[in-house]
């Protein structure tokens, strides 16, 4: 940490970074992605959307927009809200779920 930096922050960034690494290392599992259950076989129904009729389809929407947001979860909705607050109204959210 530089002298100029120590005058502007009230903590040691290097110590904080080391602490976060230490805590992260406690959570990382040796089996990596193998810890997750494959969504096939008995678990394949978990990918079905319970709010959409089986086999539902609709025509594609073709539209030019200034901003396209992929995903209508919390992050996508928040991004859309912030863009609207910034004056960008020409946007679309694309969401897989029904």
C-alpha cells in the first residue's frame, strides 16, 4: 500500500484482500462442478416451467432496441430500472421463463 493510499482509506486493502481470499478458500470444494446434480433422469422435470402449457410456442419478436437485457431476474430488472432512470427507454428484457 502506498503512502498516498493510506491517507485516503481507513483500512489496509492488502489485509482485506487476504482475509477475503482466506474466507473464499474455506468455501471452495475439492469436487468443483462435480458437486452439482445433473438435471437429467429423475431430475429432468426441474427444467420445466410450471407456469407454461407444455408445447407452448409463439411467433418470434423482431425489434431493434438500444439495449437488450438477457434475463428477467433481479439483476435484469434492476438494470432496466437504472437504464430507465438514466433516460434510456428503448430497451427489452428477454426471459426464458413463462
